[in-house]
C-alpha cells in the first residue's frame, strides 16, 4: 500500500447495463418492484416504461387515477427518482370520454390523439 501512496491509478469504471442486455429489465423490475403498492388502477411496467390504465366513467374513477398518479410521484420522490414529464402523456379513448385533465407532480400531463405501443398504433 505504501508503494501506491501519492500515485493515481488509471482504472476504467463502468456502470449500468449494456443496451439490449437482459440485465436491464431485470434490474428495472427489481428496483421498481414495490412501485404498484396501493395502486387502484391497472399498472404495467416494462423495461423503463410505466403505464397507468383505467376507465374514467365517473368522478370517483377519475379521482382514483389521479390518486394513483400522486402515489407514483410520491414513490418516485421517496426513491430519489423523477418521471420524465416530456414522455408522460394521456390517451383518451372511447366515445363521450370527458377528457379529465391529469397531473403528475403538479404539472398537467399532455394528451395525445394516438400512441404507438409495442408496434401497434392505438387511437380513439
């Protein structure tokens, strides 16, 4: 140890998992395993994507989805994480949908008329 005193070692340090590695989704699911605790609506997690889904045909259902979004935001803060607001979006589906406004962390989530999901284009 005294031979290294005052000298710098040049060692390459890497972190994370390689792109397209099977390790990425495994680590993601391990880290976010408790994310759905207390969630009332359908929550799906895949790789680095999280989706909240539910029918909003009453004010109570609208409140349930907003409550879930609030819980997710609290979970993210408690785990020193943030949701990327630029990629958060709402897709309103069905005839007569009241298009309730949703927010995440105090900011309104933008809506989109369509969304591509797993190669399938989904719209109204």
